[in-house]
């Protein structure tokens, strides 16, 4: 008996293929729940984004008003600066 015969005899036969898994049943409640969670997460993210944007816009307007009021209340003001100060409520 040669070495190649010994190798061929020691090889195990291949395993039969596993039967396919049965398809999962359609679970309408699970999909509806998942969809509701996704919609709720999107709504919360949108509300958070809108709130942050509104706050940043408010802060920018307050800062801009402070700067404009500072420039328009100096000793050398002209009528345009006085009008701007009146419109801003300085």
C-alpha cells in the first residue's frame, strides 16, 4: 500500500447538506412595532434638531443686537445709526 492510497482511505465522506431552515412566519406586530420605533426616533431627532437650531438662531440674534447697539450708541452717531438703534430697541 502506497502513501497516496493511505491518504485516500483516511478521508471521511462528506457530510450531507443541512436541510434548509423553514422560512420565518410573517410577524405583522413585530414589523409594526419596529416601524413605530423608527418613526418615533425620527420625530425625536427632528424635534431636537429644530430646538437646537432655534436656540442657536436666538443666541446669534441677541449677539448681533448687542454689537449693533454698541456701535449705534457711540458719541459720533448719525441719523441712520439712530434709526437702527430705534428699530433694535436699544
